[in-house]
């Protein structure tokens, strides 16, 4: 083992220790996945969801970690990353995944797009996280008061088209919320329906995410963020 490799391994093992993982697991892993220390193979995706939601509880309670650890994490993660969860969130300035779940550098792989709709680029990003970084939990995170959902709701209701390039968001989102609009449901109901549609689309997106979801190796869930309280409520 070269000196640099030995040093790298020491850093990885230290990262595993800090992440609560087992250093022995990381030593046995191949180069590509050695960084997967924050989600060792024995930890179920359901436990990872518990870890994510525990972070949200901290956010609600305004319980933030010591930011001095950021510098340490930067060093530990210089050569590798192993985010334990991937988030598909909205671009809304008030819904910031790493804050909402009180997670630091290297913990979350995040794709954000207005209305949290999964197009091919978003799916490709999430696939990368699952396939190459070992992520075994994906959460689609919608939120109350979503401007994109409001705009598409209104366009569907009035049978009009949003201008380019918003029309692309409408094309992706409209099928998922059409039932709510037809039933004259609330915008909050449309937000939920949009999250459900995104979760369903991801769960059936081959090859990477669908196969992971079918095997149980990957959990895909939805959540809705409450603007006032900071709470994320899981959506079934
Ligand atoms: Zn939004």
C-alpha cells in the first residue's frame, strides 16, 4: 500500500467513525464505493429515513450543529462522497434541504427544480447518486405555497398554456395534479398529488431507480414541507 493510499484510507476510516459507520466495512470496500461510509450495507433504507427525519426534528427545534466541523468534513470528503440520501426538492428559496434536515457537507445529494418535477436530467442526477455514490434513500420534497404548483394549477383550470419555458414544467406536472384541479381541490392537495406523481415516476424509472426500488435496496418516499413550522410530513 502506497503512503498516499494509506493516508486516504486513514481519512476514510476517520470519516466512517465520525459518521457512525464501521471502519472495517470501508476497508473492505472497492475504491469506487469506499466512500459509502455514511450508509453501510447493513443499514436499511428505512433507518436512513429515520436519520433524515431526526434531522428535520432538529430543524424544527432550531438545534444546529457546530459549524466548526465543516472544515473537518471538507478535508475528510476531499476525494470521495457518500451521501446517505438524495433529495428532489423545489428551487424555492425557503426550502433548503440541507437546512431542513440539518445535514452537512457530503450528507445529501440534492437536485432542485421549480415544482420538484423529475425530468430526464433530474432522473439522471438521482441515478448517478444511487449507482455511483451508494445512495439508498430518495425523498421528493414538495412544499406548501409552491409557486410552480399554483401556476400549473391555474393553467390547467383555465385550459391555458404557460409561456416558454414554464410550459415544460406544466407538461411534466399537469398529469399528476389534473385530478385535484378537476375536483376543485386545494393547492395543498395539488402539492401532495405532485409529490406522489414524482415518487411514482421515480419508482418506475428504469434502469437504476426502478430496479433498486423493486429490490428494496432503495427507498423512494415523498414529503411536504410546512413553511411556518419547518416540519416535513411524509406523504403516502
Ligand atoms: Zn415550489
